[in-house]
């Protein structure tokens, strides 16, 4: 026969031992970015600010903004073959307010997006969006233009597309960030209806950013290990180059068609 007292003692020992065993640690989530820093964003900020200082200096000393004269979006000069004017306006600004608004947006959005995309993919996205903005302005308005707004709109649109494509994995946070990006775009497009603002440049940059992000933007994947959950951002530099090159060829073709009219 079994001693009841001995059985109770054994059960108590088992219960006490079970209470002393700690539950397994919850796996921690670790986000693996495609870039560990934002060197391209900071470089763009530096070059753009230096360009504005040179604009200010030439205007103050010579009475003429030489950088805009030789690098602004001026349609007749582009028609005459000065195609660098599709790129150089990205680095030029008309006022300190214009500069500060765009550089603040580049700092906030670009710093984050570069780590998601990677250095080279982010560089392609920025310049392609900027050129797309200049090109839309070139086709749809005769007015001179300058500024990084097209490139900034491309970044905001690319951020929105990344959240949309990865909403199933990222969850409610992605929806909130997507709504934020859409709201920023809508508000700035409404502001862009004011006189003196080149809204076509904004639209062109936004559309270019959407196209690039849809076909070459990073996808989120999750890898579960025993002690951590790894959240990867995967994209292909080769795919980014292909999409960038194809878009650029389309841009070049459109410019030559307009030049031949």
C-alpha cells in the first residue's frame, strides 16, 4: 500500500519544482536593415545646402543667380540640348524657406528610407524621382523651375508603397504609416495649387516614386529562431538597376520626341 502522506509530499515537491522553473524567454524581434547608416541622405543634404550658399553668394556679389542660370529648369535651353537641366534643378532652391522645407523632409524621410532600401537603391530612387519631377514640369508647364520637391515626393510615395506591399506582415502600424504618407501627399498637392508652385513637378516625382517602389521596393520577410525573430528587408539591386534604366530610357525617349516637335 502507498502511504498517503508520502504521496502528498511527492506532489508538493513536484509542484514546488514546477514553480521554480522559469518560462522560456520570449524571442526578441530584431530588424535587419539593408543599410546601417544614411550616408547618401547626409551627402545629398550637404551638397544641396552648399549649392544654395553658392546661389546666395553669386546673387549677392554678382547680382545674378549663376547656378540657376546654368542649371535651372528652363524649357528653351533643354530643347536646345542642355539635358543636364533635367537633373541639376534637384539641387537648387529659390529661397531659404524652400530649402529648409525640402531638406527637413529629406532628413526625416530619407534617413529612414535609405536604411530600408539600401544605399544604391535609395540613390536610384531619389534621382529618378527628381528627374521625373523635372520632366513632368518640362512637358506640362513653360515656367522655369527648381527644387528637390519632386525627389521628396518620390520618397514619400515610395514609403507609402512599401507600407502597402508589406501591410500583411507589418500589421496595424503599416496602415497608420500609409495613412500618414497619403495625408502628407494630399496636403502638399493642395498647397501646390498656390501661385508660383510647380505642382507638376510634385506629381511627376510622386508617380516615378510609386512605379519604382512597386517594382523594385523591398519586401519584408520574417525568420524565426529559438531566441529571436529576424525581420529582413529584401530587394534586388539588379532589379532596381533594371527598373531605373528602363524608366530613364522612357524619359530620354520622351525628351527626344518633344525636342523633335
